[in-house]
């Protein structure tokens, strides 16, 4: 197996959470609301107020990535989006941003929208496609059809945005191994620069979870889900996409720089309700409460809760995130940052997984999961966690 290891420069990124959706997907437990028309403008002003309060957390580092996630950021009307981006630029230097991503639903990606976001500096769009099967899209509450995906990508390219990522989900109710293979084929045919694919999880409290509990839908068998993942990895590699993180694939040069910051200890600032931030030792999290968030920041107060990570929490995070990537975990780095005891624990607990063919050591000190190991990543990572 060839391993692609992207080179990252540690720079700051900014994440902005846009919580508004036109409807709720049945599987989603992300923080979102349907109150765009009544709270959208107020929320944008709150985002700018929070940016004014917290921009010092960037410590003067160059901001190279900006990511608008959600929710459904493409639901934000262009005038409000313009107010947000121009307002942020007055508070934080965005002139060195190299990757500006916005998440979008395919049915929002009109020609007008594409031209509008391009004019604001967007150069990457991440679309929630999830499936190319219209009956499944309807079942999980998606608003778009498979045909709208192709139209959206055409509109983006016409506007000069060629860096397009699409999200897929495998293990959806009604999916089969063969239908998934066809979805992967259709995704490849659209020639996106990046594909993210996630196994479905039934999150408690979601509509899909309740449907399963009532026996209205059935889970896809685990063996079928594993087959779907293997098909995904094999077919995308055959097309030249590099498997640089467990769920992420990209053509050379098109890995998500912003998301890579989450996996590589790069500091980032998160703005908005439910957004998270990280500076290397401290995590900050905003409340999952739109009214509470707006009230606090508009009153000039920080809305975030602050958590100082312990040494061993940082060790666990380094191991967990590193093993998700093709880069793996640098054992020498563990020893330098956490000491001999942590290094011995990591090496000792890795040995049986190496013997089983689920891990391997590259360049003498870089521990990475093999293809078989990726299938067992959760249990392997648990074994390597600090257990005192």
C-alpha cells in the first residue's frame, strides 16, 4: 500500500458555524435551527461581535484557512454572507487565506449563488451529496436529487470554482453493496477534487434512530458496511485519489487544509453557536443555544466554556488523531513531548497490532494503520490510549 503524507505548515484557521437549515436530515445530530428568517441577520452580527472579542486568541498567527460549516451555510442569503465575510475581514486579516471553504446543499448551488460566493473569495465548496439514490435521499430527508448534484458542480465550474468536495454516507437504510458501488462510480464520474465518506451512525434522538427503534427501518449488516468501505478505498485509489485520512480522499494537492488542522495540532479559532476552538493546550466550546450565544456575545461577554487539557488528554488526542491519518503517529515526537513512559506505553501496546498486520512502522518511527487496521481503528486506538 502506498502512503501519501501531506506536508502541513502550522498556521491558524478559522471555523464559522452557520446553524441554519431549511429542514432537518433524519440522521443529523449537529446543532442546527430552522430560524434563518427571524434570526439570520442578528446571528451574523453576533458572529462579528464574537470575532472582535476573540481575535487575540490567534496570537498574531497568519490565517490561511477559513471554513464555513453548519448547518447549511449555503442557506445564508448572499447579502448576509457578504456582511459576514467583509465584517470578518475588518476584524481579522484574511488577506493570506489560501483555502476558503463553504459547505453547501446541491439544491442551493445556483449560478447566481456560485458567482456570489466566488466574488467573496470562496475557492472551495464542500457539498453534502450523501447518496446518488433518490429514494434513499428522500428517506433521510435530503432536499436535493441526484440530478441536482451534477447541475451544481457544473454551475460551480462555470463560476471558476473547481475545487469541489463531495460528502457520501455508506450504510444508509436500503443501501446495498451494489448500489453503493454505483454511487461511488457516479461520484468519480463527476471528477471532484475531494471525497469524504462516512459510515452511518444512529445518533440517539435523531429521527432515523427513532425509526430504527420502532422497527420501521433496518440497519445495513456490518459485513456489508465493511465491503462498502473496501470498495470505496479501492475504487478511489484506482482513480488516483490519495487516502490521507480514514474518511477522506483527495487528488494530489487537494487535501482539505482546514480539516487537516484538526488532525495535526494546528491552532484554530471557532466562531458561532456550538463552535469549538483549540490553541494547542486549551479547548474552548460555545453553547448549543442560539439565543444564549447571541445574548452573551452581544453583551460583550465570552460565550465559550474553557477546558485546559491535561498532559495525558493531549497524549490521547495526539494518538487518536494521528492514527486517523496517513501521516500516522511519530513515536519520537511522543517521546519528546510526553516523556519515556508515554513512549514505552505506545510502543509496547503497538507490538501486537504490528504482529497482526494491522499497524506498521514507516521510516523507523512513524506508526500507521494498514488497510486491515483501519477497519479496526477504534479498538486499536483504545488500546494505545493512556490508561492510568
